[in-house]
C-alpha cells in the first residue's frame, strides 16, 4: 500500500498517474486504519439512556394533564419510574381510543412505527395478537412471581383469562376492569306499588317495568338500548342468562339457536309491548329521562352515579348487579391494560415500566381510580367490610356493587376464548341493527337469527383473512427470478447464434426464419414464467391466461408447421406444390386463432382475479388466481393444447422417412413426449397442492423451464453441435432421386428435378454459401 521511497525525477519514465494512484491508496489505508480504532469510552459514571415510547388513550388538552386524570396519573407514574430507573426515559404520546387500533394495525403491517408500550382495550387484544403486534408476557409474569414469592396471575379477576390469555400465553398486563349496573328509581317504584328492591331475575325486571308503565302516566318502565355499539355490553348478560353464546367453541356463529331467540325476544318485547319508549334509544335520551323521574329502570355504567350525586338523587336511586335468568346471573366484563410491542428494541426495559404501573403495591390502585374502574387485582379490591379502608372511593354504593358484580362479569365472547371476531360483536350492524328491524316489523324474532349469522359469518371471514399473516415467498421468488432470467438470457444467446448462422445449411433447411421465431418465443416464455413466480394480482392473473398458451402454441406451432411443410414437399401427391414461409406463418396463425378466441371469451365472461385465500392449513393468507367456471376454461385450454401436441405426433409419423437434413421427427417426438410427461405430472400436482403456494410456485416454474429447455435442446442442440464441429452435410443421393430442390419466389421449397447448388450439389453433400433461399 505504501508508495515507493525512491525519488522520481522529472524525466522518470513511470507515468504520473501511477504515483497518483499510490497516493490515493495510501489515503484510503489511513482512513480505514482510523475507522478501525476503538471509539473513546464514555466518561466514568456516564450511561446510555434508553427512551421508551408509550401510547396512552387520555388525550390531553391545551392545558396538559389535569390532576386526577389518566394522563395526569401516568405522568406521575413516569416521574417516579424514571427516578427509580435513571437510565430509562419514557416518552408518553396521546392516541385517542378511536385511532388507537387503526394506528397499531397500520404500524404492525408496515413493520415500523409501533411504540415500545401501548394501552389496549380487552376487545382489541385478539386481533393484535393475531397480527403479531405484541410480545408474550408469560416469562415476565413468571419472573415477577418468583421475585415476590406468589403467582401474579392468580390475583387477577377470574374471567380476565378469557381476554388476555391466548394460545397459552399472557399478552397484556391488566390495569382495570369494569362492568354495567342496574339503576332503579325507588320513588317511582313505590308510587306504582312495585317492590323497591332490586329484581332478582330478568323476568321480574320485565314484569315490574311493565307494571310501572301501566300505573304511572308519563313514566316509562325501562330504558333499553337498541342503537349504539354499547348494546352488546348490556345484551350479553341477558344472552348468557338465557343460555345463549354468540360463538361456538370453534369461533363460528352461534346465534341461530332457541336460547338466543329467547334472549332476543325478551329484549325486543320491551319496545314492542310499550315498556321501552324508543325503538333506537341511547343514553342521550335515557340519561335525562332517568334523572328527571321519567324512567323507572335503567342500565348504565358506574360513572353514571356521578350524575346522580350531582342531582342529589342518591336517596331515591337504587343500584344493583344485573338480574339472573334460567342459566344463572351474569354481567359484562370490560377492561384495559398495557402491552409490550413486538417492534420494541428494549422489551425488558419496557416490561419494567409495565410492571411498575400494574403492580398492586405501586401505581395500579391510583391509576384504576382515575379511570373510575375497578383495579384488575382482587388483592386490591376486597369485598370485605373493610372495603373503604382498602380503597376509600368504594364507599359509594354503585362502586361497591360493581365490585360485587365482578364475580359474575363475563366478556362478550364468553365462554369462548378471545378471538378476532370479538370486535364484530360490538358492531352496530349486529345486535342494534337487527333489534331495530324487529322493532319496525321488518323481520321477526324467528327470522332474524339466521340472517344475523349470515352477516357475522361473512364479516368474520374478512376479518380472519385480514389478520392472518400473508405468506412470504420472497426467497423462492428471488431464486426463480434469477433462474428464469438466466434461462431467458441463454435463449437470447441461442437466438443470436441462430441469426449469425442463419444461412448455414443446418439452420437454413430447418426453416431458418421459424427457428429464429422459436428462440424468440422461448425467451418470452422464460420471461412469462416470472408471472407464475410473482405474487398474483388481477393484472398478473390475466397476463398468465394470455401469455402462457400463446408462447406454447408459437413454439410448438412453428415446429409442427415446419414439419407440415416438409410433409407437403415430400408427399407424392403434392410434388411441385410450393410451400412458402407465408404458408407456414399462416399455419401457425391458424393454430393460434382458436386459442385467441378462447382467451377473449374467458377474459370477457369470467375474468380471472387474484382472491386472497387461506393456505397451509389456514395458517397464512395468499392471493390465488381464480374465476367462475374455472375448471371449464382450464379444461378447454388443456384440451386444445393437447390437440396441438397430437397434431404434431401425426406429422411426425408422416415425415419419419424424410432425409436427415429436413427430418426433425425424432427430435420433435422427444420434445412432445417429454412435454406430455411433465404436463401429466405437474398439472395435477399444481391443483392438488393448491394449499401449498411454495410447492405450486416450484412446480410451475420448474415445469415451464423444463418444457421450454427440453424443446430447445432436442431441436437445436444437434444442429448447433453440427455447426460447431463442421459436420458434413448429409448425402441426399438416392433420396427421391426424381426430385430436386428449387427456389420459389415466395421463399419456399419446391420439387422440380435433379438439384444443383451454385457451387456444388446436395447429392454430393456440399452446399455453398450462395445456395438459394429455400
């Protein structure tokens, strides 16, 4: 690397550029040496600070986070955490509930943009787990349990397991849970002569509400929702009490049952019989009605009690858990927690923050308090008489009732494990939409359930396809892109050789023009295989339909049309009939026309499209080209291509005795047999193994490469070998001695008598460069 040390004079014969090159190399050597030196160590006591990004759902206003709010409590928790872990900084970002799930999904799909830690609701967990948004927390919970000497998951409310424990792993560390309560106006019940205690069953609730409606003018018996997504939160306990569940253990729709019809009939009878005043009522109508004494029974969340206190109605309002039914007593289980995302570069540090804010001995109680929900751990919330000492806020009656109701609270999908279909159970297009249709007389209670199942099943299929990961075949695709490109390049080389030796007898008397066309079609064919390697879309599916059969017919059509010309020339019945290149091209076109007509009809009537399907035992999704009546179109295509091959076999038999210079029967027969064998093996396997896209890709690519390559080798390898070795032109003496070759104006070959070339005769095996165009 070092420049020479000897001195160069002005008259030195070494070029100055040589010296400049040495100097540049020396500079590069110096730079490389400096770059390899170790970086300076940080100062003593200086540590790298890790920053964690945390998304939470309490969007702060212009004044920042107020004391006593979720955001305010989290800022306090962050300050305390950073004091305990000085090498970690937590940057909190506000993401509202409405945009949390879409942003998490988008960042997961993009593969970047997720925070280290995120807030999450219990109904969102299954979809995000399926997408791979979170890392499992079971090992962290195990270490936490070992640290404190007790199982940290056994302290959680029992039904939480249905939301946060999936596929044998914990994914979320719960913070708070919540349920819904039954509020009732004791003053109105007393006026109507109805018992003023909480109704023990749903049947009792209906009976008492109906009595209030009939006894008190201007007072509605009960306010039942039939409009917002919250309907599921109130209707789910009614379903469970009647023995119904929205989903089967396999995650399929389970609404078309007698138990569900009983629950649906119970709910809609309130409006149909005049007990509930609105067909599509919401809290906007019912909240003020209850506070104004116009509604006797009302289901709402614990937070509604703040409005009751504000109106000074606590002495006239009773609060209770939901009633029971034939199958037991149930409530609704909502919940919130935090999770570590799969894109975090510091999952261990992220877990430390998660543990800090969900530890019942640290910040869990205060954080749940700001949410006006119940802490997720039983050890914090006891139902003992000392409840007020554990958490003073629970001195309030509704919150005490909420705690008592937690033992019977269930998630929306109960008793099924959380799954990607759960958000659909909250859709306004499910329970609310069909309840309103029943209210308006559009359908009956008996007619609605199968229609609801039809909608739910259709939507679940879409959701499952959306959340199941797409199969990645990039490594296979790169490999076969390279292979196909290499073979296409080799085909172009073969084409170039054919053009260079265009007038060589071995090419010339094999119809040189169509030899060039075959090589060009082969190059296009190798390129067409890229369409079968690429991930399908609508354009690729249509291109496959058109290009592959056309390339096949052009290659084999040229081969067979050449043989047809030889048969015409050497048939006794057709002696003297000229067959020009135009005739051969017309024969290829005639072979193409039926295929082109079929392709036009196929595209117009049943255009192929890329449809995402579940593959590999439903573990992945992958687009597949499909269309209506697919097997009919494929049958017609395969059938016609088979006829082309059969026609080639017939021509091979007819021309088997023609002179070697013109006879390609053996070569073409070998190509046809090999093609048929490959087709018989590959085509069925492609359709049998359609659940394994990588197998289909390999079969289609290797099968296509095999067919084209075998044809080229069978037909052209002997010719190119003969050219390379300067093999002697076959002696045609005695072969149809009564005939000779002559040239027609159309560039074809004719039969006229004894052939003589410009400088030698074919009979002697010598043909000059100036031989006339056949």
